[in-house]
C-alpha cells in the first residue's frame, strides 16, 4: 500500500517537435498503440494505488479534460489548467493546493517509466530528503545529459552532448511539501533550474535507480518506438 498516494502530472506541453506526426492534438493525447499516450501513464499509476492525480494542463486544456474525464479506474483526476505559461515550476506550484498529503509524486506527461511506486516511496522516506529522483539507465546520455550520483544521492549534472552510458533524469520525482519554501516569488519559473539545482546543492536529492522501460515521446523517433513498446 502506498504511503504517498497523490501525483501531479505535467501535461501542458505543446508537442512542438511532434507536429510532423501529431497534428491538432496536445502532446498528452498523442495516439500511442491506439490510445492517448497519457492513458498508458494513468493505467500504470492507478494500478499501483495512486488515489488522486492532478493534471497540470496548458495547451488545449479543455480537450485533455474532455478526453480523460475525472475518474480513471478508481483514481480521481483533477485539473489545474494554466491560462498563461507557468513553466514546470509554476505548474507544480499552481497544482499543489489541490493536494492534501505531506508528500506527492511529480511525473512528466510526455514520458513513460516502469517502476514500483511503493518502492520509490519507501526509498524516499528512508533517505529522508526533500526530493527523490527516479533515474533511467541508458546506453548513451548525450541527448539528455547525465545525472551524477554518489552514495544514492544526486550530486550534480553533466551537460548534454557528452556520449557514453549512464543515468539520466527520468522525469519522476517524489517531493515533500517543504520544497515550496524554495519556490521563487514569481508565477513562471523552471522547477529544474530554479528549484532542483538548489536542492541538489543542498544535498537534498536522493536517487532511485530501480526503473525500467524509459520512453520519451518528445521526438518523432521515440514516438514511433512507443507504438511498439506500449502496445502490450
């Protein structure tokens, strides 16, 4: 049973890089194996006991809500639409008042990652830090940039373009509400640049690497790969 059972899903992207293959749809609704991409993500977290998911929507927010509704296999769906661009940090800040617990998960709405959320929750509680970051092991980190890990703690990042195997940020986090104390006093900000970097510098980000099947649909090649890998 999950101790942390709420999630924010960042689902406001325009999907600019997918325009050549997905037209007139927000990125979370891009069809993958005959269903909206986000349906696969919702299936995964609902099946693992997430009770409430807040979708931070932006582009074509009404279409996302109409398509996905307010109940997903017993998991409540709530919407936090932005009327102006808020960035990843601003979207999280706007959605947080819709949560009740002392901690929550954050997922990127354009990536799929197989993991045991209960195990991530336990690891985060044991580490007792403000944030726990799920990592994905990939054969070449050049496209993403690498995460530097020491003793199960994230200590830094390497820039994109440096080839070789390693760990990358897989876009799934467990955050304690106290991270709000580090939010800048502006509506539009980047969680990665304005908050995560400070948490890493303060030694407040633990690492969780027991993950599988990382899929990023942000570019057409991986979008096509998702059609096969998520078909099952």
